[in-house]
């Protein structure tokens, strides 16, 4: 074997043992007669000592070792005279008696240290080197623990891990598909699955009443910090269940993961909120409830005072930033400029300071008396020292902008502690949403989501008012997972396709296999899928999922390490029957 121990294993109890280690040279310190090498593997670091007086040839060989050389050493464990209490092996070192260079290394383009000098793009290009760094390895080990405990929990609940295909049929709903040409069926294409949705429903029809899979999914959509073109789901489905069964089962799973992986215990049932309430209070279907600043509707008291921006607005919304009346005019101007960025698109920001002496100062006080401004403050439950921030306009747009402002203020005021966790179930989503561009309804989740039974009478006359039997789990303002009770009746599924603008022929061509399966005794069923990447990042207090993925893509969907995507040569294109314009 190349090693008898790892580089994180040896302690004072191993003194006088002869050991063999193998790993990478982290750093070297030449102190004249003595040379010290830090040897690293994924388990830790052990200091190696070379004494020129004892073995000049060996010491000379050690001075020629560069960073990231792969070496094997044999030597005796001794107690260090100068101990390093920052590492577990810091009380011992190895007096090296044999040194073998297994592989020399070029000088890496950045330091392989916890705090590296390499920029994000450079580290992505040399991701295999970045992965040697302890913080990145710890994130991937954290992900592994979450996945392992997920499997343990689901196995304890009688779920069966079943694989589903990666080469499937392209469907028109949801994000764009990644497509794969079929050489054996020229002119035809597979698609990579956006999720195993129809397959897990077919597994319920097949009698596997509890399915799960930790599975890759693919969506060709715009990227950001918490989104990748290929991502991993904890995909689950259950038969003979209602919504409450699913919420209890997977709330239990999340509690198990936090307890076993983070030692965080939730002694309470996760709070629940309807979609309508979440939008009204927070302007988001995944609100961060670690802090307050709920929206206050000032429309009824702020209109009709000659301020045209308010008088013409559909909605006037406010938040109370407690004890922020000390914000200067410059700070407020900076905040306004931040809101005017194209990503948010606000036209402006109105403020009201509640001074310590109980008086009021507003950017629109020429339109409003002290008595009228007091009504704003009372509505927002503001106290002396508080700052009320107000935005107005179209209801939906203003809610989105105010949500961004609320989260920004939460960050500014240190209210979003990454090590504090606030889970929330959001329920009763709309079944459909109207798309002006296409002039038809789209499924808010997907076409297989069941309407709430009490809203079925509206499905033909007022489909926009029908609520879905759907639910999402948000933690700290991040959507961690979502699902629904599914349609299991062919006639209802057919009506849903009609609502979504499918012709009978289109519905049969795309989903005939599923509707046919429903005719052979489909049980009531439903499920939920967690985004594993988002879950582990949120559990570990991170904003980005990239460090929890071994080989992530950048914002352009490129893997800069292997330079993908890349063009195909003419021979490959010809074999696939593809002509590029």
C-alpha cells in the first residue's frame, strides 16, 4: 500500500511508530539545517521534518519539492517542539527516513489554500485543482452527508429507489428542453428530462406506492447563483395519499436532515401560509420569514391628496425599517438608485422618517400634513426612530420590487443570519396563470397538478380562480422543494390539456401513454421534489450552489474546464443527419 495512515490521522499516541504517508506538498519551509514540509490529503495535513545533519541527501531532496508534488514518505512519529493547535495533527511530526516522488507537479496557477488568490473564472478553468482546497472539499462532503441521510430516512419510510430514463420525449411545457439527436432514427430527437414527472406517475400506476430517486434533471434556462442547466433532485412520489400525508412525511425528512447533519432541531411544526397571503405580505411565493417588514397597504389612506404618482397607482405598499430613521439623504438616494437598476426597474422610492421627538419628515410632505403622515406611521406600526419606505404602481410589479427592497434591507440590517433557519410551507397556488404573449393559460406548476376539489366548479367558467392542490417548501427565502397531488383520472387530465390550449391530437401525441395508463386503475397519488443543490447550500449557510457541485457550469452554461459545449466535426454531423445553417 502507498500509505499506512492518512495525513489527518496521527496523534501523540502514535509516537515512535514507523508510518508511511502519501499526499500532496502543501508548502515547504527551508530553515537552513532543517526543512519542513506540510503534506496534505483529503483527511488533513501532517508536518514532515528533514534534518540536514542527520541525512544531508534526504534534506537536499526535500528542498527540491515544489507545491503540489505527489510524494510518499516513510518515517518515525515524534512529538513536535513547536505545536500547531490549529490542526488535529499539530502535536506530532514525521522524521522522514525515505522519500519517493510519485509525480512532480507544475506550479499551480493559484494557491491551493483555504483563502486562495485565484479568481472564480481561473478556479473554474482548473476545477480539479480548486477541488483540492479544504473549503470546497468540505462542501462536497456536506452534500454527501445530506444525500446519505436522505436515503436512510426514505428507506426507513419504505420508499424504493428506482431509476428512470434520461433519454425521453420532448414536451412543450416548462423550460426549454435539451435535445439529443438519434443516429438510429434519423431526423428524430430525444430530450433530457426536466424531471422524471410522468415516469414517477407511471410507477404509481404500476403499484410502487413509494418511489424516490436522487436524480439529474436538465433545463435550458437562464442561469444564476442558485440555478444550473443540470441539477439534482430528491424526487419522490406516493400513492394513496392526500396533501397532509405528503407534508408530514417530507417535513419529517427535512427535520431528520437538519438534526443529523447540522444538529439543528425543529421542535415545532413548520408554519404554513397560502400563496395569496405570501404575495400580500411579502410579494414572494418563497418569503424569508426570519424577519418581519411585512408589507403594509397604504392605498386607502395615501390616495386623493394631489400626489399624482400615488393617485394613479394600482397599489401603494410600504415596509417599516425599524430604527432606520438615522439613514441620511445620501443613503436614501443610494437605495433609490439601487432600486432603479434594470434588474428591479423601480421608478423611485418615497420615505417617511418617524423622528425621535414624534414628528415626521417625508420626501412628499408638501402633499401630506402631519396628521395624514401619522396615519401612514400608525398603519405601519412605526415607532420613533423608524423609517417607512414606500413604493407604488402596478400591483404585481410593485410587490416584486418591494420584495427586493425588503430582502435588501434585511441584508443591510443583518437580519438574514445564514445559520438561522426558518422553514415555511406555501400552499394553495393558482392552478393556472395567464400568459399575455401567447394569449392562453399555462400551468403554474405542470399540467399534471390536480385542482383543489372545492374549486372544481370554476374550472370551465373562471379557470384563473382555481387553486392547485400544490405546495412548496421555502427555507430562508429559497424554494427548496415543491410538489402537488396529481391528476389520476383520464377525463380530468384531458380537460386540463384543453384549458392549456392543447388540441386532442397534440395531447395524445405528447402524453397519450400517460392518459392510457390512467385507464388501467391509477391510484390517487402525489409527490414532491427537493432541489438537492439548493437544499445543501441553504443548510450550510451559502447563497450559491456552485461550490456544492463538483464540476459546475458558469453563467453562460459553459464548462470552462473541458470547454463545453463545443462544435461537432462534419463527420459526426453527417452521421446524425444534421445540417447547420
